[in-house]
């Protein structure tokens, strides 16, 4: 009986030893993966953040260029308004385009507003 018990104990000992080896092997494989996962996830999040920021920068530059163009157009319109609002330009336009001129003495009529 004693010899059979020993064999059982030896078999159990071998099984335990195999299980320990498997656990150690699993730990050796899993530990680096668990350590690398947060690092890789942080790198991916960083890259995504940088991509979003670069897209926003591109849009900002595009909008700045559009704003510059609109400011140039606005400045041109302001200059045109100043040219058209001066009294000498109004007089010239009236004479050239509308064939208007100052009235003569015979064309003027005075109205008495006291009545």
C-alpha cells in the first residue's frame, strides 16, 4: 500500500509541477502584454488627439485666408463708397451720366414761405 501511495503522491507531484510551469509560462506571456497595453493605448490616444488638432489648425488657416479675402473685398467697397460719396464725384456723375447742370437765372423760381 505504501508503494501505491507513493505513486499517487508522485503523480500528484508531477501534475502540480506541470500546473506551476503552465502558470509561470502564462504569467511570462501575459505580464508584458498587460504592461504594453496601456502604453500602446496612450500612444494611440495621443495620435488621435494630434490628428484632431491638426485638422482644426487646417480649418483655422482656411478660414483665415477666407477672412483676408473678404477684408480685401470690404476695403475695396469702402474705397468705392468714399469715391462715390465725395461731392465732386457726385457733381461729375450728374453732369456726365444724367446730363444735369446748374440752373440758369431764368429757370429759378423763388417761393415766398411767409404766407
